[in-house]
C-alpha cells in the first residue's frame, strides 16, 4: 500500500514539476486534505513547495529559494486561515530552505524538520551558499539561515494523520513523502 501511495504522489509531483514556468498553485483534493503544489520560476530553480492542509492546520514541504517566492507560498497559507504547524525540508540545497525566514515571520510557532543527513548538509554548506548566492542575489535571499530540527520519526503529522517520509537514509537523493492510508484521505 505504501509503495502505491508513494508512486502516486511521486508521479503527481513530477507532473507538476514539468510545468514549472507557470508559477501558480495546482490543487488536489482528497477526502481529508487539500494538496497545493507551487512551482517557483526557473530563476529559483523551479523548486516545488507542497502545502498539505486539513480543516484547521497545514504542513509545508520545502520553503523555496528566494524570499519573494517564499512570500507567495506563505501568503497562500495565510489567506487560507490555516495554521502552519510543520515545515519539512526535503533536501540540503538552499532552494529548499532559504525561504524559511518568511514562514517564521508569519508563523513563528512553526516547527521546521529535516532528515539527519539534510541537517548535517545544511550545517556544512550554509555559510558558503550564503556567500555565493548573497553576492549574486543580494537581498532577494535570506541573510540568516534557519537550521531545521532533526526529524526523529519517519513521518510528520497533520490532524492525527501520518504523512510518511520515505527515503530518509538516501540523502542526497530527494526523499518521497506519502500518506499513511490513502483510503482515509
């Protein structure tokens, strides 16, 4: 069951990623959750952020590269009236976490997680990435990296449901995230 769920979500994300130029939110409705995928512009490497929202709360997968792209995603969550409770950073490259400061600004109580390998990669490379990208993009990117907490489980929770992270030990490959029980969603 888990492989079917992971394959379905992975396929959906690939399809959304293929149309990265549009910069709009694409939505998938399930019984319990709404998934919104936002693909940044090519200037921000077309990285996808996924908002998974329930009745009252939301979680976010990946926080964007530039502050402007992160602002678009944060405003979408803010306008929904949901509380952002968790952000999961799926990779240690800056296009997945440089936008975290925007989300912390609007949702100061949000907890940010990543795999142990991702956290270590960010620790080892963040300063150099800030120097390189700061010279090129100036105030369009963060000047202060927010370091995620290590995710101790293989899932994050949203309104009682587990959103499973598959491939946590496969860094630097991007892990997949899937839903614990597709039928219930």
